[in-house]
C-alpha cells in the first residue's frame, strides 16, 4: 500500500494537536515525509484547513500549515467528474463524497480518515477506508 488519500480531519489532528488523535496521524505524516508512503490531499482540504486553523490560531499559522502540506503531499483536484459522481452517489456528506471520488481519480490505495461512517462501507467501496490506527497496524505487518 503506497498511495494514501488523507481526509481533512487527519491533517487537522496534526495542526491543532488534537489528542488522542495527534500521535497516529503524526506517525503517518512522517512516513509520507520519509517517502515510505505517497500522500494525497484534496485541494478542498486546503481551504477547510486554512479556515479552521485561522479560527484556532491566526492567518500566519494557517498559511504555515498549508505550506507544510504542499511541501509533503501531492494535491488531488476536485474534477467535474468527481463532483458529478459525488452528486449522484449515496454518500450523504457532499464534501466526503467529493473526497472519495478524488481519491479514486488519483488511484489511491486507501483513504485514511476518522469519519469512516461518512464513506461507503467496505462491502460497497472501491477503496478501503481506514482510521490512522488501522492503517498503522496494516503497514507494520
């Protein structure tokens, strides 16, 4: 498993140092930095992260977070096709639906998120959906 698509919440766990979620997310980030995983982030995540980090800190901190993401991760744009598929899907959270179809477009091996319930179940999903802890356990085998 090499290509991991990151949910916005996992990145926010890192930048806002949200416990108990920070440590597993930071371990995965380090794996992307070291090149043992390829990390993908939706461009939609950047605007959400900027908005939320700004609310918790300030604009300078938010932009520092965005720059860190850009330095480490590859961006997956939200294409027209992903938006259309998201609108037609049974995924109720539209942002998560777009994220899901962006991950499929970049041919990610999985999605890492804490909002598993917002994505298709493993039986109906084209992609496995893992929590950071689950993904770390799989990668350590």
